[in-house]
C-alpha cells in the first residue's frame, strides 16, 4: 500500500482547485466563439428546421454564430457518433430526437454509440405529431379507405420511413389495423417525401414540418394526424384515432445534448442559453407554423424524461412485433 506524503496530497489538491477554477472561468466566458449544432437528419427535416431557428435564437442571445452540421444516414448513427466524439467544451451541441436517444436501442442489436453514457443532457426543446400522407394517385381518401385497400392488396403497398419515429408510427398502424404494408427505410424524411410524390412509395408518416407544406401544395393527400387531438393548423384533417383506429397515437420529441464529460458549469450555461433561444421569435414562429409544443427544463429533467421514454418506445417496438436488426 502506497502512502501519499502531505506535500503530494497538497499538490493534487492544488491541481484540482486550479482545474475547477479554470472550468468556472471558461463557463463565465462561454461562449466566445462559433457553436456547431450537429443534426442527425437531412436539411429540410423538422430537426434541421428547428436547429436553424434555434441557432438564430442562440446568436441573438450570445452574439456568436451558429453553424448547422447535417449528418444524416445509417438510422441517425452517423450524427450521433459524431456528436458523441466531439470536444467536451460546449461548442458542439447535438440537436436530436427520440430516434437516437430512446428508440434506436430497441430497434438495433448493437449501436455504435450509447444514448445515455455518451451524452450529457442539456434541455428538452419540444414535441410534435406526425401526418399520414399518401401519393395522389392512390385510390384512397380516408384512413378507412387505406385500411381496406391495404388488406385487399397485402404486401403491395410500401411506406417510407426516414426516422425511428416515422417507422414506428407506420408499424403501429400496421399492428393496430392488421394490415401488411412494406417498410422502405430512408436516410431522412425529406427524400422519402420526394419519392412519395414521385410514386416510388405509396404512403408515409412524417413530421408536420416536412409533410404539411406538401399537403397544402397539393402534392400529396393527408389522411390523418397521429396526435390525440386535431392540429390547429390543419383542423380539416382528422386524427387517426377518430378516423377509426381507436387508441392510435404516435408523437416525437426534440432535445439538446453535449458530449459526456462536458463540464457541469458549461452545461448549466448552455441550458440557460438554449432555454431562452427556445422562446425566441424565430423558434416560436417555427413551432406555430407546424403545431409543435414547446418544452424545456433542466438537464436532470431531460435525463429522467429520456429514461421514461426509452421504456415507452421499448413497449411500442415489442407490441409492434419488430425484431432487432
């Protein structure tokens, strides 16, 4: 057993004190340079649109520029890995969803990142619902029409999914209606919507930010929304539950994280900055345009919320009978 001499203990204590002082000083000056938001989905996705609006709010609050770094693909693994391996200084922020932080662990046998151990929670941002859209040429005009058509043509319809939320919404619909519709995975929702318009797939569940503009533009047909109440921006579109699939609900959420090991004072400062930015005019306008509900809270609130949501998504995946890939 090694016994430390008093001067060695004092030296270690001095080093620790100096380190804490440096961290506190860094937190007081943070941020003093550009911040990067890593988004694990393509440009144009709901997460991307939120990140850009949030970036405007952060710049207004800190006077520092915010760069959006889209890293889509591989079921959002690419973006999550990049965020997990980033410098632990608060200058790289992961703007993501339940896909990477709660659902993927139940869909895949092995993840190249750990949604809990690799990240420090910063704050919840918002939650929203999805919209069920179909190709204009598909001979259906309601949820019940779709169910009947799918059952009459088992395996002949395909739905695109650019995120775990999108996929699970479709899988849940299949499970609750007893229909057989083939899932076609995409790197993100925007390219799936493009193929939906072009007729390569026949339907999909997508976020309102991506899908509603296409509905209003007459490029796709909307059959229902995945929330329990109608969306204020689209009151003419029924909920899937009221359209005949009783009990159907599928929502998703957005949150901000930084790499594990980021100093607590920096995380606290970032929480304050993002909380204010989440109430900025740019973000408020975005939320109002797509019907998302703003959220918030402390890092610990997000940590507890993520744990509960992981259990919830696990139950959904099990109920839908999805085998881990």
